[in-house]
């Protein structure tokens, strides 16, 4: 089984990043290969101090960082655009035939993958909480 994971928070010490990192590490133990596409902020990507904080990944996990601006409205549009571009790449490359599970953390990242039926059948979207007390 192979998994594709799209995350907006992976690096850092915030609760979302820690939870997602733990989930992805646990998932990578259960699958043959795990591809993680991560969308860090441009500031994080350019910072040399933060690049030193890269986490050691399991052997069967491959992470691809795609920096995007982290401002609310711009970030949402960038994630939706990236989602469509990535879903088209996955479809055209035939990678979707090899991937059994697509896990997406953020609903704005899921828009492109849920548009195409062949990808939507394999997609799980985690909707983040609106307030902490949920």
C-alpha cells in the first residue's frame, strides 16, 4: 500500500504540526511507501536556522517541500491552486494507479483532488477544528 499525504503544518512545535508529524510517522510504519507534500511558509524555507531543524524521516517516506506565502487569503488561494496543479500531475503521470490512499490535512488542499473521481475515491480529508473547544 502506498500513501500520498498533503500537509500544511509539519515543521514546528505547534500542536497541529506535532499531531500531524506523529500521525504521518505512524502511517509510514503501516504502508510500503509514503509520499508527503508539505507546504511550509516561504520564511521558513529561506531561514537557515529552521532548515537545521529538519526531522529525520523514516526510510519509506519521501517529503517534498513546496513553500507558499502564509497570509490567510493568499495562503488559501495558493493552496487551492497547488491542489489543482498537483492533482493534474498525479493524474497525468499515472501515479494515482499506484497510490491507495491520499490523506489531506486541510480542506483547501483537497479541492483539486476531490474534483476528479479517480482521486476522490482514494482521498481522506481531515477538516481542522474551527475552535479549540470542539
